[in-house]
């Protein structure tokens, strides 16, 4: 796999090449935007472009815009590398041009390797889909010629067209799954990676007794395993439609203990009071339900109000249809487990109750709170995958409540 690295400084080019050498990539280097464009005139088979934003003569944004004007280059993912955080407008400028991600200097080697591996793999899969599509188009042309030459029956023509339509629908669905995986990979892989960096830093900065070192090493290993499991499960989920075999009984009390254990560093830092009432067993896909509650509890902790002690309340109740057999927009005769997560944090304006579930919707700047604006949209998709509903209520500086409603049993 070939990667084009664009930076006006030779030492930065050498540093990136050194970090990625274990991946056995073919690294091609360019010291300016113009040099990169000259290379791309001759070579188009790059899996990824890593480009510095701030370069003399032609910036990374200008270079990327010119690259994506060419049809043969528009599918190559670009990751911008920058030493500055200019705010949301500047970041979204890169996304509007077509970039897939940002990496900030000084570069974290593990983070760079992880992101490069993910996007190179996505590019490879995308090229495979394009190859399949071309092959299907070739088959389509051959079949059409066969129809015309042999004057096959009208029934055979209809059958062949239906086959082609099914193939096209399958390709479209696979492309949509790859898009969803890109969002999940760029968001949810950050949590285990962040823990790896945090605990590694602790080991490097402290000369302490062996027992404590072993504790941190154990946390690093567990976070790494969690990242590996998440990648495998999300890949499996993105490649296939949900099957009945994916569902199993989940004890939310046990799951919640696992989630709190995973958030132990954030809890230790913020020290919230977390009250969890007895929770039910539900039918669900374990990895997705785990991610759902991990995102919601992580948000409740992150958006705590610094003026008072953070308080998080998790409760559950069964809701049933009314005497007419229905309530709100839910399925008549089906009972739902209603699970609420309430906090006394910074809250939000009630007018944003629906918008916060949109992809990349952020109510706070990157300077105030970290995150990508994807977490709640992922929560919404997970709940909908389980035939459930999610809603949010909040008041500015008075906290928020997220309510999840999941059916007592599977519909089919």
C-alpha cells in the first residue's frame, strides 16, 4: 500500500516515515503542495495522503481542493496534520473539502499508526467494492449483448434484470456499512487509545514500585484487548445485516458494572456520585448495548457542572400501552423497558433536544470539551437497531436526562 506524505520540513517527513515503517507501507514524500500535485499526475494508486495544513506557497487545504478536482484522485482519503487548533470552522473547512480526519502535532506515534491502518484498510475495501461494481457492469454488458444476440425470452430478461438490481442494492448497502464503520472507527476507537496513552505516560513519568507498574500495565493490556474486540465486532456488524443469532439476554446490572470499570479513570478524576437502581434483563446485541451505555455515562461525567458535586442517577421502569392498546408512537401491545440516565451537569437548551442526535452536532467548542459530535448519533442508531427509542430533555446549567425505551422482547 502506498502513502503520500506532504510536508515542507524534511525532519517531519523523516519522523512520519520512521513511525510508519513497521506497517511496511511504500512511503512517497513531497516537500510542497506543488510537488505533491506533480507526483499525483504520474501516480494515482495511493491508499492515503498525510498532508500538513500550514505550508508556504500553497496550503494543505488548497492542495487538497486541487487534488479532489481530478476524478481519478477523488477517492483517496486525506488526513490533515496540523500544529494548531483553530476551532470548529477551521476544522469543518477541511471536512468540507473532503478530508477524513485530523492529527495534531506533536504526533502521537500509536495514534498515527492506528488511524493510518484504519483508513488504509477502508480504502482497500472501497477499491474492492469498485472492482466488484466494474465486474458487475461488465457482466451486465455481456448479459445485455447475450439478450440481444440470442433473443432470449421476456421472462429471462426480467429475471436477469432483477438479478442485477439485487446486486446493485447489495453494493449500495455495503458502501453504507463502510461509511458507518468509518464514523465508528474514528470515534469509538479513541477511548481505548486514550487510555493506552494515559497509563503509558504514568509509567514513563513515575519511578514506583513494581506492583503499581503491574497495575498500569494490566490496564494497558485490557484497554488494548477492548480495542481489538471493538474493531472485530464493529467490522462484523458493518459487514452483515443483524441476525436473530446476534441477540442474547443481557443483564444490565452486570453490563453497567463493566461500563463503570471501563470509565474508572474518568470517575477517579471527576469523582461523581453515581446511583444505579436495579436494572432489568433485556434482549440485545451485547457489544452495541455496552457501547450505548458507555457513551451516555461518559457524556454524563464529561459534561458535569463544576459548581457542584456531580450526581448521576440511573433508573428503570416498565411502561405499558394504555387502555386503547397504544402509547405515543410505539408498537401497540408491546411493553417497553424505560431506562433513564439523569445528571446535574451543564445541561443544554431544550430547543436542541432533537438536533443533538445528528452526526457532528456539537453544542460546545472543541476548546471546552473534547469529542467529535458523533457519540449521540451512534447511540440513536444502536437503539433503533433494537427497535427502541431514545430521547433527551435538558435545561441549561440544570442537567439533562436521556431516556431509552427498549421492547421487552424481540418483535421477530
